[in-house]
C-alpha cells in the first residue's frame, strides 16, 4: 500500500515554480524514489543475482508502487543498464586517479585500489564482475562500458609499448582477463587472498610491458 509520504501533490501549477510538498520539491521526491529503486535492485542482486531483479520485487523492496517504478525506468532492463553504468563509473574513477600517475608505486597503488573496490561492496562487485557472464541482459551494456577500462590500461599503463597494435592487444587481453579472474574470485572457484590478487595484478602489468619491450 502506497503511503501518503510517497505520494505527490495532486495539482501543481507549472507557472508557480517548484511546488513544495512535505518539505521537498517534486523533483527531489522523484530523485529519492529513483535512488530507492536502484538501492533495492542492488540488494536483490546481492541476494540472488540479477535474475532476482524484477519490477515487482524492486518495488516491494523499495516500498513503492509500480507507478513510481515507471516514473524512473521504462523497464527492468533499463534499470539494470543504469545501475551497471553507475557502478562501472564508481570503479573507473579511482582507478583513473592512480593510472594517470607516473611514479614507481603507481602499479601497486592501482592494483590495491582496484582490489579494495571489489571487496568494498559485494552487491556492486557481483553486478559488475559476475552477472555479465550470466544471461541477464547485461551483455550489450558491458560491451559499451568496457572500452573505457581498456583505454585506461592502453593509454597509461602500457604507454611504453611503442607498437599501437601490440599496445591494444595487451590492454584488451589484460582487461578481459582481469574481469574473468575477479568473477572466479568472487564466485569462489578461485581461492586467493587480497594480497595474492594484488601481487598477481602487479606481475601481470610488468609481464605485458616486458613482453613487448622490444
């Protein structure tokens, strides 16, 4: 049952400026509801994966009616697309800050921030690194998002590789390989601790640079 707290004023005059209702504007209330729906979807992903994300399940978890779901999202797939891109940006931002640095500790710092980000919120890591391998409709979104991570590796970590084709090959292979490695780690089929994963990432960066050094 929808509570009055979640409802909007029945009439609003567009010429009168933002209408205040319950201490907030309509725009602010829409944003609060949108955030609640995204958070509810994340909780469901953490419990049962993207397959558990349906319009009804999200609305129940957020304590909102389907009217408010469709206020923000045209479909369940659009919600997942928005959520995936949001989480991807949360991974990309701190990685970029370290990748563009040019100091001897850069590789390890980047590896540590990536691993710690994976461990920070299991719900987000499951969505970003595990769910694309299942049939959840995230395939096209992943294809659209991953080039940003590949470019980060290509343009900064492997900038010493002179040949552009080899530099691209190394970046694409490392990006896709790391995604598979993290998926296995989070899924439990790869048993390693945090420091072992960090050491592996540093070694892989060094190995690829050395492979195409000449």
